[in-house]
């Protein structure tokens, strides 16, 4: 059993490598431009992608989500490939109470956000229609953990709360979305890579957390002031159905962001104090 982690320097990829190393499982974590041809790659987990900075880097976004994937699917030898997509694809399904892997995904070509969505969808379509066996898609929800180098929502508001003692949001208190712990993500991706029976999986907690729930913990732990811009928009994702990962992998007790947030804030404070 061997894994190849493409995108091993990123948040998700680096945590998968850490888990494989601790479990003494053979893995290969190639550098970005390393030649993969003529190598037996085993079980590939394709973690290459852009998140918070995709709006500023459109060409890199398509390169990461589609072009490199095309090369791997067409030219490389592997036992299985799991392509990491995103539950951001469901952003235009706000009129639905719940979405699953078969829910049709609308696209708005006038929305810059949809460059991310369309490139991920293209990657999904290429993966599932390449003619190779044992290829799967994992749509990741909003992954949280000790990710202090990113610009994602949770990290950015923690940084503002600690550094400025104030957080200003562009979305309303009742905005909500699904969050999933990096620890849950790593375990699920390894299981999907080795044993997945379906083509597409929602890798999510199955429950939404509101801005207000997050901010209550943040204010309690930092004493920061909370503000919202006058034009704050409500963005509420539909709940994400996770029946597939429940049924196949017994995923019934996901970590909760509000339970873990206190420790994340403490770790960030300690990291700032060391610097």
C-alpha cells in the first residue's frame, strides 16, 4: 500500500503526509514540478488547488484544478486517484434545504467566484470521464484546524481579534456554512482512497454553523469587539447530506467547530507570543 500526495505542501496535503508518516505507511510527496512519469504512484490523493487567493490568480487556478490533473490522469500509473473538489459548488443552491452529491449545480458566468467552481467541476468531470478505474471525487467542506498561514475566514477573524481586538464582517450574523475538522478530513480521505465504493463524496460535517455561533466563542476568548459593514450580505449554504460517508465509513460523530475553536484561538495566541 503506497500513497502519493500531490499538493503535499498545502494544509490538507501536509496533514495527510503527517498521518501517513505517523502510521508508518509508505508515501511519496513529490515537489510541484517533479517528473511523475514512469513512476508507480499507488493511491493518489490530488490536493493541488487554490482557495482564498483564486480571484487574484485565475490562470493558476485553472492550472491547479484542471491542467495538472489532465497530465496525471492521461500519463501516470496509479492504483486509484481521489480528486479534492469543494462543497463551495453548492453556493447557488441557497433555495434548497439540503444538497447531496447528485444535486444539479448552477453556474453564473458573470460571477468571478464561479471561476473556482467551474474549474473544480471541470476537474470532477475529467476525473470521472477519463476512462480510468478507481477514480473518485471528494467535495471538501470548509476545513478548519491550526491553519495560521491561510487567509480563510476562521483564521482571518482570529488574527483580527487578537491583533486589532476588533472583527468586522462582510456577512450577517445569521450567515452559515458547514465546517469540518482537518482531523476528520484526513481519516476520511485515506478511507475513500482505499475503499471508496462511490464516485463522489461530500466530505463535510452535515451541520451548518452560523457566524453568530463562531463570534460568540471568539468574543468570549479574546474580548474583541464585533462589527458588521452596513452592506453585510447573508450567505447561508444549504445543509450538506453526508449519508455516503456515514454508511460506508461510520462517520457519525464529526468534530464541531464551536467545540474546537477555543483551542485554535489559544494555539494562535501562543504562536504570536513566540514571534
